[in-house]
């Protein structure tokens, strides 16, 4: 059974460990670290919900190094998540529920040890009356840095705009950290590009430090010219019984490797995602998990084409990640003024 380790003293080895694969030697299980600062309501930061996404850990390490010998401007609670997956450099262990699908509010994995663990984390953070929440992630594919929110409250928009002018509003999938934390405080998920890149670490650390210094989060509207906001309308999954590949022609769906360049590009009707000789289809699920494939794609002479103008995000060429999660999300631009 998964146990939650809660500590209030910083292990010095966290300041110098150079790989998340070695983190288990310092924190052998999921750990919630609480550190006191000048302002008592803590900033909550979660890292390594996916074990192969190390930017969040190294951003937090930079923060801990900076304040090693001085008082934090605000109390800070940090959750170090899937340490076992980090040990082997994987998103998650085989057969393990996704650590970012098992938070309160989800319904798919409620009877799992992982869901019970996140309930404990949520209750522990709620008891401390959090100021704000940041969940730090990486993308597998090439994407710009952007923030994600789950409610259009002005405080959430103000918080995410400190990280990036590019914002994604989504309400599914359920069971993600930011939706659970949105019940307690302004929350944001920040997507920091691909892992292992110094700029992602610097950007995430600067954002965390900026939020630590805030006395309050403004609740007035963000200026329309300062933000580009998109709403996810669907996500593309490939059914388990459909074979696919970016390189093998002997599959049900042959995906075009060039689609990675579609990320955050507004695509016209007819944009090609791949081809099929067997009339195979994606599963395109809307926010209500209803299959809407025919509304979003059409098959023209074996070419799988967009049926309406849309913007993809998080397209990846990693076939294992596509199986575990999805091929991508589809988005439309939002008008906050409307």
C-alpha cells in the first residue's frame, strides 16, 4: 500500500541530487514537504506526477538552494509524486494509474491506492489553507510553454498569466491535480516544454519564486491584449484494437510524423493527420467523454483529415505515451470579452 511521507525538515541531499532517478534514495516514497515562510498560507507545488518529467523537480531544487540560508517569503508545501516511476525514467509504472488522473473529483480510479494517496495530500494541503497551487509538467512533443486552468475566475487567469500569455482552459480529463486544488485556491498547471532543458527549469523556478513573493493574487480582469486563451474541445485517443505507427506501413493508421509541427497552430479544414487503408478511425472524445469522431475528422480516399478548423496541442511522436494517454488535444480560441 502507498504511504504518504510528510516532513517539515529539508533533506540536504535534495539540494545536490543530479538526477530524479536517484531521488528514491532520499525520498523512498511519495513525500509532502512543508517549509515555513514569512507568510503562513502556503504555496503548494507538485512535481513528478509523471516520473519522466523532471523540470518541476529541478525548478524546486533551484528554489530550495536559493532560500537554503534565508527565510522563504511564503510558506511552501511541495509534493514529490511518482518517485518509483522517476527511478526508471518512465511516466508511470506498467499497470499503474496515472498520478494526474487520481485526484479528488476523478471517477475512474477512486478505489485505488493512488487515489487514496492523493486524497490524503489534498486534505493535508486544505488544512493549511493554501494561497495558490502550481502543478509543473513537461510535454513529450514540441510545444511552447503555456499554462492550464480549469475555471475562468480572474484570479486563476492572473496567476497563469504570470507564467505565459498562452493559456489553455480545460475541464476534462477529471482527476487532475489542478481541478482538485481549484476547490481550495487559485490553481494552475504549467507546461514547460520538453524535459531535461535548462530554459524550462529556469522559467518554472522564476514563476514559483514570483508567486512566493505575492501578497495577494489580483482579482481584476486580465487585459485582453495580454493573453491568448484556448479551450480544449476534444482529445484524440487511438482505440486499443487499432494498430498505429509513424514509420510502419503495415498498421491500421499510419500517422504523419510532421503533425508534431501542428502544435499550437490554427489548422484549416482538410489538414491531414495520417492515412488508413482499413477505414480505421480515431476516437475523438468531447468534454463529456462522448465520441464525436465524425464531427472532427473525415476520411477522404484513405486520408484522415480535419473536418473543421482547430488548433492541436500536446501532439507527441512517442507511441507509448499515445497509448497511455492520448495523441493530442484539440482546441478553439476563446474570447474573454464575449
